[in-house]
C-alpha cells in the first residue's frame, strides 16, 4: 500500500482511470526506490512510524535467534563448503533483517519533498519505459536524468542502493 494517494498519482500523471492498476504498481515501485535510496521506510503518519519503531526490537531479536539456530545447525554438517554456505546465508538474512529494522527506526513521515521526489520517479517510470532514449540516428542515445535523487539526498542516512 502506497503512502501517496493513487488519486494524487493519477492527477500528477494526467492519466486515465483505466491505467489505475499500472499506476499503482509504478507508484509502489517509486516509493520503494525512494525508500531504498534513503535507507528509510516511508510512513503516512507519525502514529504509523511510532508503531513500526515499537516492532523493530522484536524483529531484531527474531533475526538474531534465527541466525543462532542456523549457525547451530552447522555442527551437523561435515562438508566445509556447505558449512561456509550456511554461515554466509545466515549472515545475509541477519543483515537484511537488521537493515529492515534500522529502516523502520529511521523511518520518515511522508512530506511534500519526498512526495514530489516519488512523483518524479513515477512520472519517469510512466513516461519512459527505459533509462535511455534513442535519438534520430541509430548511434545517438541519451540517458534520462533522475532529478528525484537531488530531492531525496538530504533524507539519506547511509549510502543505500
């Protein structure tokens, strides 16, 4: 579910209501890109952010418990490469879960700047099906700029993706 209202997105794109399903998918993707870029979850209200922050310690505890179980299961495996794979996978899942909890704790309530950035990304995705547009000749192409990065940069808490 998007933090930005679908009606706002349709109006922003000046799109037809027939495109609602496509726009909703692109809107979800746009907010996901913005969230990943900032390494912060986006919430509609302060209450939703507060509720997510309460869940973060539980998520971290469950992640650490699952990691301990996976690492404990390594004793039953004799093959070194399999043991290394188990440890690598367990570490990856732990890091993903901890990063998710961090994004929840560092979450941000949707504001006009973040909404504008998400709508820029949405407009880009809706209008352009590729990051490069071809020019009039076969050997000229231009990369499309993503201005949303400039709007989101002040909200970043780590390098993200």
